[in-house]
């Protein structure tokens, strides 16, 4: 008669358990580091895309409204639209006011002969002011009810005005309000930046980790023609 054989069940020794835990922690740490690194890279890429979209979308909005500057102007001087001094004859046509701190556009969208609502109360979006709020890094838009944020994370918002030189045929910069009625072209520049810095990046000019994107447009509103 055969004797039953004893089966010995061995467990893990303490050393084996510690080694297994160390290997597991190493794998977990490597996996976590890779995941965190991927998340950071994804966030930075997302911020860059948002920066590009903000700059382009903001420029598109401003450009579309700048193109309406001077809409429905009466060249005979019968309308008081866009005037620096409406008591003069003929009145001085100003579709875009000269200002180095803000961009002001006027357009008679409802064709009532004025833009400030003195004749009717439906003159919304006929006098639009864009400005740069450096404290909050925003471009604001004001249609008469106070400035509202249009775009955030903006490094700079600048503009230049130009007129046509009848002698040379080129455009010449307008540098004061005395010649604002001659404005025919405007240069707009927007510099957007990422919301957060990239620790692995140093901007060549500013020396920080913020990435920046510059968009410049030259706009010639069709209603501002000689």
C-alpha cells in the first residue's frame, strides 16, 4: 500500500515580498511619470492652440467691424454722421477717429443720419470702441454700455492709421487727430500669449516661459474712400 505523499506549500519569504513590492513601485512610478508628462504636454499644446485661436478669432471680429467704418456716409455733407465739428460747412467726415489708446469706429448701420442715438434709440453697434486693458491683459469692446472683455491673455494690442498720398500713390501714416478725416487704412497688431508658462521654454525676447503669437492685419474699409 502506497503511502500518501506530503505536499509542501511554500509562501513568499519577506525578502521576496520586498523585492516584488520594489519592482511594482518602480513600474508604478515610471507609469505615473509618463502619464503626468503626457498630461503636461497635452495641456501646453492645448494652451498653444487656444492662443492661436484667440489671436485669429479676435482679429477676425475686429476686422469685420472695422470694415464697416463710415457706412452710409453722405458725401454731400447733408448728414451729420462722423463729424468732428458738425457746425462747419461742409461737415468733416470722420469714419474712424484718431486715437493712440483706443480704436473707435463709427457707422450708420440703420441709415438714420447719426450714430449716437439722438434721433432714434436703435443705434447699437454704430459707435464701437476697442481698447487694451493692460492690468487684466484683455482687449475690451464698448458699444456704449461700458467696456466688456473681448479677448483674454493678450500681451499687446496696437494700431496705426494711414492715408493715401496722392503724389506718391503710397500710404502715409496719420500721426494726429487733425488729419483723422483722411484715414483710409489701419494696421492692427494683436499679441496673444499662453495662459501658463512652459517650464521647458524660454522666450528669446522676454526671457520667460510664456509662448506668444503675433497677428497683424492691414484693413482698408471700403466706405473710407476718397
